[in-house]
């Protein structure tokens, strides 16, 4: 058996207010669920981007918790790549820069396809890339 796809991607950030403002302003994403100071969740196409505060998610759930999700968390910068066409990447670069966010890298991959990289307020590395960098359409 093999997985059918990736359902969710997780990043970690301690200042979720700054994260929510950034993802709304720069990426146009609105949370569909959140718990103040603990988590903020976004739908991105057919997938879900979850951003947790690791100070809270590394603690075991209470004995009476409705959802006994095991503790998890990470320290340091994570990474997520958003799918975009070549034309969309040009537009995203202009938009991200217009929002005052620095582009750290913009390059063509040796086998084709372009990526741009920038950071969110928690230092997570965000990327827009053409799917063909991974041989996808």
C-alpha cells in the first residue's frame, strides 16, 4: 500500500497573531479554524495548512480530552512549498515584495522549473514553485 496524497502540512510558530496577519495579508488566506494562542488552520486547495504553537502542542492531552492527539512540535524554521505556474510565480513575487517581504531566492532548477523563497514572521521558509521541479504537471 502507498498513501494517496498528503492531507495536511504543519508549521510551528509561537506568535500566532503575527502569523494570522501575515498569511491573510501576504497569501490571502483566511483561517477556517483556530484556538487562540494554540493553533490556526487554513485550507489551501485540496490540502490543509496547520500552524501550531509548539509551546502548547508538545504537552500531552488531558485525560478527559475529546481528541487524544499525541504531543508533537518542532523548534526552528520549517518549510512549505505552494504550487504555482511560471506566470503565477511572477505575480506572487511582485505581490510578496509589494507587501514588504524580502525574496531570499529566485532561481531556475537545473531540470526546469522556477522557485521563489521568502519567510513568515516565525522564520518558516515559504516557497512558490512550478510542479515540474518534481516532475509533476
